[in-house]
């Protein structure tokens, strides 16, 4: 997809340097992928906070089962 965007030169250069991207397009792809991944992780964290994982056995019970 072609996009025209007004982005400060320094921000683009910094993103390109930090991502070790060959060109601006690669830098923007890396930056957008990182942003999307981060937001998905945040959403998953919120979901886990609302409904924490529950385990059927305690750690000690699992150790005891493994020793059988």
C-alpha cells in the first residue's frame, strides 16, 4: 500500500538506525510490526489480569506426581 505521510525527518532517521533497516520502507514496516505486537501483548496482559490462569494442581502436587 502506498501512503503519503508527514513524519519528522529525525524520527524516521532514528527509527531507521535503531531497526538497522536498509531503507525508510523497511524501517516503517519494522516499527509498525513492533507497535502492533506490543499492543497485542498489552491486550493479552489485560485479559490475564481480568481472568488469571488457574491451575488444577499445586506445584508440590505436580512434583509428587512426577516422582511416581
